[in-house]
C-alpha cells in the first residue's frame, strides 16, 4: 500500500454503527466504507464552509424560522452548484486512487449519496448555525 493511500485511510474515523453485508449494492458499500468516514472526518470544515456561505449570502439565514432554515440548507446543497462542487471537492480529495476509480464509474449516483450525507450532517448540526454573537454569549 502506498503512503498516500495508507495515510488517507488511517485518518478516517471508524463508524461502528456501519454494517456491511453481501446484499448491499456497490454504491451503498462505497457510501458506508468511503463516503461516511470521509464526511465525518471533514465535519468541522463542512460546517465552517456552510457558515461562510451564510455570511456571503447576507446572513438572511439568521432571520428564518427553524423550518425555513432546514429548507435553506437543503436548497443550498441541492441548487447552489458552486457550494456543491466545493463540498464535493473536499470529499473527493480524500479518496485513494482506487476509490476514485470506483467513484468515476458511477459518479452521478455517488454524488447524490454524497450530497445527501452532507445535507443530513448539516441539518443535524443546525444549532451550530446561530448568529455568531449569540454563540459568543453562551
């Protein structure tokens, strides 16, 4: 195993709740073995990227109700290609060469899985997207 591949795999967190079995599709297996650990590893960066996205878009996010904030996150991930491509790059950059080979075989379906995982992660951390001055007061 080359050093890049070894190093990339060694920094990925273990996800103990992940089950792998013979009945899984190749995409689901890739999602559980590659995407989930990388996205978990990149969690703090993905959250900061989204905070920056909120700021760059005139902070309208902060004036929204919780339900609208959830919609805002979902729409940003699905429709803003610049944000989407940036986040995909942060994840793809952590693939090994072999994983990239698998990824390019079915990138469309894997991109959909990738972005759904990112969206779910951001939604589950929505409490971190409060106005910066409110967080500082806590």
